[in-house]
C-alpha cells in the first residue's frame, strides 16, 4: 500500500523557471492538501481540495496553482519560481475532512537559485 | 499571534527518562488536536489524537487542558528511537489543520 506518493523528491530550479509537483494517493481519500515547510515556521497550507472538482486557497497561495486531476491526483504548479519558494513541499490526503488526521507524502525538496 | 505555539526545545534527555512538553492554542472553540512525529528530513506521521481530556498509547500520554488552552505530550521510559520533532496540530471548526513549528526531542544513550 503506497499511501501518498510525491514526485520528484528533489529539484533545483533557476529563478523564473516553472515546474509541477505531482502527488497521488491510493487510499480513496476525498481531500488532498499541499503544504510547505520552512525552518521555524511549521507547515503552512498552500492549497487544498476538499473533494474532486474543488480547490481552495490556503494560508500561502501566492505564486502557486493547483489542479485536482481526479480523485487520486493533486498537482502543484510553480509558474515562475522565486528564491522565496525554496522549501520542502508535502502533499497530504485525508478522509472525513481530516478528522482522523492526514497522511503525508515523503516530500519534495525544492531549491530555487 | 500564531494559532499553535510550541517550545522548540531541544529537550535533551537520557534513555529511560520521562520528558514532557506543551503546546498552546489560541482558538478556545477548537475541539480536537493531534500529535505528529517528524524524523529528520522525513514526512510527519500521526502519533496520536487528542479529542477529549486526553489519550494514552503505550509510553505516550497526551492531555488536553481546555481552561488554559494547552495540550501536552509526555513520553515515559524514553528510547533512542523517540528522538524526533513532535508537531502539535489543531483542527479548526472548518476542519483545517494548523501546525505548530515543533518541539525537538533528543534521547541520548
């Protein structure tokens, strides 16, 4: 049982480049989330999708876009990467609106130079 | 003010010791909380839920103090494998999770 799978695990981008982070879950969860984690700041919600076909902004959405491709997949796109987007990105999924907790992917370490 | 605040530590304890630390939250209406464990350069993993006054799971005990708006995590008989960062998580009324920045625990031999 793979759980939540994120790709890539590592990425280095130049300022202004674009890329898409992929996330897929095989637990039949309705809700999916993208977080970024920076030192001393905890995880901050970028975007979430409560169910297939819906997406909403989280705490720090600027500079990002998302697509809920189907129930399994939720991608995060950086259209024009900036050094401030250097971070570790985690995708997560949950059932029942997260009341039983989230399952996280293993993360993507992104460096923008 | 951050919604969830934690003492970053580190808490450096010998094997076999008991270690405890707190997490404060600002939303008095919050009903449910989690403790997550995060190992270095890994993803957070759910440790335990805290829905009412508290919860116990083996060597781990979580307690909720609504009057003072904090939850605590106590680890008894610490093992080397307990070394990690522990994240306090609050569930808001609209089911969003707010994460604390984490408390680092290091258990030494």
